[in-house]
C-alpha cells in the first residue's frame, strides 16, 4: 500500500495518511522538543508498565549510550483530535553504500525490554498499521526495521509482526535472550528462601553467617540524589575491579543513577569490607517490580562471599520492606540467575525488510534466502546419504535465533 503525504509540521521528516484511516496521522519527529503535546501521557502510562519504557530511561539511553552517527527519531501516530495514540522511539543509521539504511528501536545492549508506547484508548491494530506504513514510506528511505528486546508473550508482539507484513515487509523473528524472574505471590523473605533449592539456600545462609561473624562488613542502600556522589565513586571502584568488561559508554550508568534516583526508582546496594567498597548491586524498584540491573564484586573479597551477602540483603529489602510482587533478573540465562529465580520468559526481536528497495531486497536474500538455500542443500545431502530422497520442497522459511546475554 503506497503512502501519501499530508500537511507538514515543524521538524517533520516523514508522513503517512490513508483514506481508509482519516482519523489517524503518522509523523516522524527529529528531537524531544518537537514532540506533540500529550506525548508525556504515553511515557507516563508506559512507565507504569516498566521503568525501561519511561522517558528518563530513553532520554539517558539516547544521551549517553549511542554512537555519534546515530540519529534519534520519534515515529508518532495521532488521532483525529491530535491526541497521541502511539510513539515509537527509534534511531537510524546508514553505514555505507552497500549496507541497508536501518531504523532500530531506541535500544542497545543496556536494554532489557522494549515496545511501542500505545494509548489504551486507541485502536491498537490501526495504530500499528500506521506505524508500519510510516516506516515503509519511500521518503524515509529505510530499507530495514529492527525492533529488539520485545516481550514474546505479549499480544503486541504478533500484532506488530502482522502490521509489518500488511505494510509489505518480509519479516523474521528471533530470540534475543531468556529472562529469569520470580513472582513473590505474597510470600515474605523467609518463605521465599524456603522455596529455593536446599543447596542454594543452605550455602547462602552459611556465607551470610560467615560475613556477620567477621564483623568486617557494612551495607548501605542509596536511593536519593543527595547521596549519589560518593555512591557512584564506590560503585565505579567495585565495577572496575571486577571481572566485568569496561563500560563502553562510561556516562550511561551515572546518568541512570541520577535520573532514576530523581524518579524514586533507584536502589544502589553497596557492601564495604574494612571500609573499602567490595560489592555493588543496582536494583530498580517501581510498579511492584524489583529489577536487578547490575551486580559486581571485587574478586579480592571472593573468599568472604560478600556478593552473596549483599544479594540476601537486597532480596530481603525488596520482599519484606518494598513489598514487591515480582523480582526480575532481566536478560541472560546465567546459572546464578536460575539459582535465585524459578520462572523464565523470553525477549525476542523483529526484523522487517522492505522488498521495495534495492538494499531491502538484498537484506531479504541475506537473512531469508541464504538460510533457506542452506537448509534445502543440507536436506538434500542428508537424503542422499540415507538413500532416500526426502521431500525438501516443504522446508519452512527459517527463523533465525540470535542469543544474547546481558549483565
């Protein structure tokens, strides 16, 4: 379906309007300041679902963790009364003559969850269709759309896939990462501990007693902006001494601390041994969910198990003091996360390729055609080896699965 342009507005870079949807209008804006009035309501509603869909999250990500060539954009859909119905924060980049011009969700390796921000009062399917057609609009010159860290179990996931297909894209979906979490279900901390495997529970308790008997440890949980100065220094000392790779964007975490402390969501747990920073954990608490975002400890305190001691303290605080309904270890299938959590869900990605453009067609051949041909050849070889020629014409279109492990 071919997109038609409507009346332009300030900083308008793309526009789509269908005769069948005269009450919806889609535009692409270039910066935060030009967003239409009412957009803040979408951010507020989304932040009630997850802090990773909030304005502070996206703003810090855009300011402190993107390469200089990345161009932030905001795809919006407004209804007939000019009320925002959908907002999709994205960034675009063009890496060279032979590579496709890609528009990506405003995400990267720091992101644990992403989705479009959609008003509860709009027709979601039509808003998503308008979003997909805006991306397909030839004037925006996007060959590929890539949205990652999506909730596979949400109806929104399949609805987005169908909207991209209706807009003419060839779509692939793929696994980004597992996500381990724990529904608290009204239990207190001791009841939560009793549900852990006995080996995990007993070792954790034994390590905690060892730390307490030493009398060397002190814990604190920083929440406010006023205490952040020395807390950030302590966090950086622990993180830089740990096994973790150096932060590729050093200003991202301090920016996160400041913006989330201001919003009241930060719980920065610090453990000191003999007055020296020894372990740090970044927890984010909002909407009844405690998200464990970063953990680190100084290996020279490994024998004291100070990291486990801090984990127990943060768990106790989240369950018995904060009264959260869920603890979320975010992305990654690390074994230690499975020790503390009992449930797993998945974060997936959508890759939508535009067959109307030369580079979009090349992307289809690369991501779909190449794998399809390899599967057919592999099936033929296996059939010949077994002495039977199987019906390889029924090979389904491939589904790529890209694993990623976050901190």
